C-alpha cells in the first residue's frame, strides 16, 4: 500500500476536521460560559422550543404556573411531548393506539412520544429539567414524585377542570403535594402472595386464604420447605419496599405523624425486620446463596422449587404459560396491608401548551380508550373508580383469583415519600442487609438507619 | 508470515548494543525447541479461548432461543432454535427504526474514527517531534481531559449544546468524540519509538513537517493507528450515556440507546436483547479482524528505507 | 538543528506549525471537555439538585467530603480494585501478547477470540459473570467443590465482592492490553532476538533483556491509562454489584453517579470529581516523572 492512497484519504478529512472546529469555535464566541447563558431567559425559551420539537411557537407563549381553567376554545395548533418509561418495549403499540385516539378527538394537538428504559429515565429527565428543555408531559412513579413536585418542576393541576371523582381517592392522594394536585394517576400495580398449588397438594397443606396472618403463612412455609428436594416454602426479598409494607402489617409507622422524624425503629419495626430476616435460610435461601444471581426467585418459582412467593401482579404475563398457580391477598400481622404502586403523569411547569398538556393528561389517565387498551393488553391497570371496563382483566387466567389485585386496594400500603427518596431507600436497604448478615442486631441497625433518615427530613 | 527483513535494517538495533552483549555473556546455549511444548501452548490457548468465548456463545445461543426458555439456567445448546428474537428486533413493534439506527451508529462511529485518528496522530506528532514551550504542561492538560468523569460533565455539556442549538442533532453526538487524549498518548508512544534519523534526513532534503508527518511518520506507526482506529470506533459505537441525554427522536437514535430500550420496567425479553448484542458486536469484530492486518504487517510492508 | 534556530521568523513559523498540528484535537477538547470541566468546577462550589437554581456554598462540599466515611470507604475500594486489577491485567495481557506474537498456527484466530470480551457490552458480560460466580449454583463454585474447596459467597460477601469485580474486569480487558502490547512488540526487531538466540540466550533472558525493555513505551501507556480508568471504575460495578453488599464494592465513580443522578446532589458530586481529579493528576504526574528512569525510547 502506498503512502499516496493514505494521503488521499487523510487530506480531505483534515479539511473537514478543521472546518468543523472552526464552525464550533464561532458558536462558542457567542457564549463563553454555559451556566451564564442559562440565566438569560430569552435564550432559554427559544432554544427550548428548538430543542424539543418543531413546534410552532404560539402567540401566548407565556405559560403561567396555574393555567387558566380548562378550555376547548383554543384552536391553535400545539405539539406536546410525552416522555414515558412504562411503554417500551412491550406496550408501545398500545400507547400509539391511545395517542391516535387522542389526536383524532383533538385535531389541533399532536403528541410526540419519547421513551427511555426505567433505569435511564430519570437521568434524562433531570438533565432536561436542569437545562430547561423538559418535555411538556412526563411519567413519574409516586415514590419519585415528591422530589419533582417539591422542586417546583410540575404544573399545578388544582383549579383545572379534571374530574376528581373518576380516580380512586388513594391514587389521587399519591400525587398531591401540599394540598395541590400535581399529577394525575394513570396506573397501579400491587403485591400479592403467589403460590404453587402443586407443591401445596404434594405437602398436603391447605391453600392460602385472604384471612391468613403471618402465623398461618409461616406455619405453612415451614411445612412446605423441604431442603432434601430443594423446595423452599416462602420467598420475600429483604428490601426497603418489603420493609415499609411489613411495618404497616405489624401496625407500625415509618415516619412520625408530622413527618419530621423516622419512627421505624419501634417494636413494630423490629418485628417487621425480623419477619423478613427470619425467613433467610429457613423458608428461603440465604442472601449468600442468592448472591446476585439474575432472576433467582423467578427461576425458583417457575421450576416448581418455591411454594409461596411475595411479588407483584406485573409477573402475571411472565407466568402465563406456567400451570398450577394462583394468587391471594398478602397476609398481614396485626392488620392487612398490601403494597400498591402508582404511576402518574405530570406536566412541566414550563410547558408552552398547558391546556393541551392537561387534555392529554386526562385522556391518558382516564379516557375510555386508554382504560380499555390497558385492560385488554394487561398493561398496568388504571386506578379509576368505574371498574366496569375491567371485567375482561378479571376473567382472564392464570391466575384464577385476579380479584385479589383489586381486593388488595382496600388496605393499601404506600411507603413514605420524601424529597430525598433514593437516599432513604439506600439507608434502609443497607440497615436490613447489615442485620441480615448479622453484622449488627436488628435494633441497632434500625436505630442507626432511623437517625440517618431523620437527618434527611430536615 | 510478515517479512521482518525491513525492520532488520532499522537503526533501533544499533541503539541496543549493550543489551546484546550482556546476553552474550550471561547465557549458555540451548537451541532446539520441543514440538510438544508448542502443542501444549496451543491447547492452553484453546482452553483460554473457550473461557473468553463462553459469554459470546451464550449470547448467540440466547438470541436464537425462545424467550421463555432463556433464563432458567444458562445453557450453551438451545432447546429449540428460533429467529424470533431477530425478527422482533427488526420489526416495528420495538418502536425504533432499527436499520436507520444501525446506519446512524455506523456513520457516527466511522466519522468519529476518521476524525479521531487524524486529530490524535497530528497532535501526537507535535508532542513527539516538535519543540515548543510548555510542551509537557500541554500534554498533561490533554491527559487531564480524561480525569473528570463523564457523569458530572453530561449536564454542563448538555446545557452548552442547548446554547448552540444542537440538542437532538448528530453533530452533538459526534462532537465530544472527535478528539481523544488516549489516542494522542497511544500514538505519541509509537512515534517516540521511531528513530529520528529518517525525519532528519527528510529535513535535509527540504521536506516540511506536513510531508514528514504524512509520508514518514504515518506509514510507520500504522499498527498504532489501526489499533486506535478500532478503539475510537468502539468508543463511539458503544457510547450510551451521552446519546441518551442528547437524543430525543427515534430516527436520531444510536444502537446502544435503542438496545437499552429493550429492557422493560419489570421484565426483559432476553432473546431480543441478545439479538441486539450480536448485532452490536459483529461490526467491531469485523473491523478488528481487518485492522489486525495492519497491526501485524504495517511495519514490515512499509519498511524504513 | 539548523542555524536559523534563533531567528524570530523561524520561531513564528514553528508556532504556526505547532498550532496546525494541535488544533484539530485541541479545539474539540477545549469546547467539549474543558468548558464542561470548568463549569463542573463552578458547580462544585454550589448546592444544586438540577431542578432548582444553584445556591452558593463555597468550599463546604469539599470540606464535608473530606470527613465523609462513605467517601473514604469508596476511595479504599477503588484502590483495592486497582491493586488487584492492574497487575493481573498487565501480566495476563503481556503473556498473551508474547505468545500470540509467535509464528503460531491460527494466531490471528486466537487474537480475535481474545478480543471478543473487549467488544462485548458490560450488560451481557455482567449477566454471565453473575451466573458463573453465583454462590449457590454458579459454575466456578461447582468446579471449586470438585477439588474440595468450598467456594466463597462472591457477590453476597463483603470480602469477595471486589475480587469478583476484579476477576470479571481482568477477563474483559485482557484483550485490550494484549492488543496494545502486540503493537509494541512489532517494534522489537526479530533479528536482534535471533542474534541473541544464536548467541545462546534463553527465551527467558531474551524476553527480559530485549523484549521487555523495548516494550516499555507501550507498558507506560497501559499503566497510565489503566490507572486513569481504574480510578474511574464504574460500569462493571454498576451492573454487577450496584456497590453492594452493604456498600462493600462502592467505588468513587459509583458514589459520584449516585450523588448526581439518584440523590441529585450535583454540587457535591462535582466536588468529589475534582478531588478525584487532583488524586489522579498527582498519580499521573508522578508517573511521568518516574518514566524517565525506566521507559526506553529508540
């Protein structure tokens, strides 16, 4: 190979590179520091529009935090973005169906969908919020919601025309902040007791019922555990999410009533932690045996090596082909409590189309189209009061007892939600792991965690 | 086998008379090698290769398995072979125009590779051959660009791109990858091992720096250039965090971004994810196999005359 | 050097040449790395959660980090990682490079095989290693049990989490080091080795007296880059252990990631990044001083 042919490739490339460099440097001259540029509002506003879509800037661009009460009067065209983590990859076509129905009903509004994996979603969302280019509407789970609401990133919906009666009260409450409704609930999922009928039959143990308590659950679990055949009785992850629910079941409370103090190191807290930790090595494998093995518990259950499993209704579709299992409302201790998770949909405070955004929020969360689309495709269920559309979900099998998904809503356990949510979860997870590994007593681990969480509340 | 006679005339040897003489003094003769040892070596290499290959084979096997049969236990023989994973990857149901996405990634990676190799080689030449004030400080400043983690640079960079009106553009994805201190360093090391006699001879013949660079230096550091080309391509091809933040529309997406969206909130279709992984590994392996020719033969064929 | 060296015109031209050669890399680095770096330095003097405006806190982020137990633990884990990773990956890569530089049947095939892990994404690699090193039913502990060793808890053990990460990282990066050193080996003249062999030098002596010194520029590169990257170890920890169990594999970068995108303590994360910067810079400068003693350029 001659040097000349290398030259032929490299010389034009050099020119290109230098050109590119020259172009960028001229841009740079306009703004020397990115942080100072972000302070100047006109730049922010125009670039936000340029960045998001090719939306034509409306005349009434000045969006106020409390948009005027509803209106079907605006005829200007609007394009709004909707950023979501729950649709990809399995329910994109379902979402598209809902979007198309919405656009048909609102010919002046176009919805542009952006998706990201849950693991990446908040990275992108918070970066865009920081740069002032947030999507007009976006999804939030209720645990992360307060962080965004308390930072003033969300459009207040209070005073706007949406029908509060359409949503279940607990779901609306999950997305209200300091008395204002800041997002509309769009879906829920909850945690149940899954059980393997075959293993129960083999061990001659009666199936769980909704009147069971921890005592019944543990007694059955011990009978079902058979280490010689590798069958475990009851598997429950040792995590924050399980802990706050077990705490509810044991009659304790996570925070003091005024929300200024962590109170989960109470006697009920110790009972809850012991309930979780006590199963390790007795009715389920130890943390060491589990290691970080991917899908460890799912594999146990689908391979008929696990009799009872605490998990959510999102597992239904994955277990659709497995025979001989059902679900029941999770047993409590002094009271029943089922973990319920809500997803909501919010509008950005800086959206230029607050009216269009609100219409989309309502349509996505409670319209007949979105409800039936969700129910028919077994996407997460809408938390609406009118359950007449949900019959097809109930009649599908497995599991036979899908009613348990709705029964669980009667005593919902919603974990505490604070602005520093992720830190709180990490602290509690750590304390549980510490106690589980015997590095400290349960009481000491919870005491130390409570001190740290109380510090986060200030 | 590459002909090494060209290297034999290299002045490098002359600079190591000490080494040779010290060997002469210290070691008794022992010439012939047992073929058994060579066989043993190949066996050891093969065992190592199986260990290296295991995840890759598993990726391929998973990609041609039915989704349900995937995660029970890792197996190297699929129970029933199906191309459903690939079909789904290329279908529209995943919401990403996958062919468009692959083309995006290819073009961006190739552009990043060409610009990266060129800009790095030129800077490497300056650091290895030119004399200028504060050279060492400037070089350390180059290395300094590797020392602040991308995680904290992403937000400032995003804000900067927004002021340039470059959010959701190919240029914004490409821009941070067209210069690499790693490349400069790698190629500088290669240039510094070249004897300076050749440049000096060319200077006496009246050649300028550009000519020396293109006709003497570039051909002789081809192994390093080819190696860095692979790394530059790979860095752009595999980049996730920056495209995730800067790209909004599906038609501007890159492959890692599209693949990341195959992970659902609660469940993942592993056969589709693995089909995507195979798709993402293949081009780099091809490029590497191609570049390897230069790694091995570069010195030999161009030679130092 | 020519006799014009002192003339002003010559010096001006030289500056032009230097700029010409540096500009294609310097301008993009300045724009897309240095400016964000300076911004992050500015951010490090603030309290910022990305959502509300920044608030000036001066050096408080730094002072609180210096007394923070978690930061100290993360630094310790990072050093532990580097201490295990660097020697292993270098020795392994060197061995492979030397063996695969021989005239061996199928060596191109082997070179490609050993490069495969380098190009495979951490997501896939992590899944495999989580299985291989699964304490209860992983292959590695199964093999160990065959020779009568009770395998450790790997991911579930506070002692073995970092070694597990090291093992997977060395496995993945060994091909990278191999490739760099292979390039270096192309610069080792075959007839020098042949001459030494004729003179009766053993393979061992030839390697240590000829090959290894001539590889020192490539070795220097591997060590500097591996240290810079090692201090920023992230991907593998993030996907394999998430920093657990009990923060036993929490590294500096994982801490920075958590603080930026999960806790949204961006000012604090930026301050930690700059402390890391100072540390890595110091290590790099010390190395560049020391290299004059052991790196041999032609």
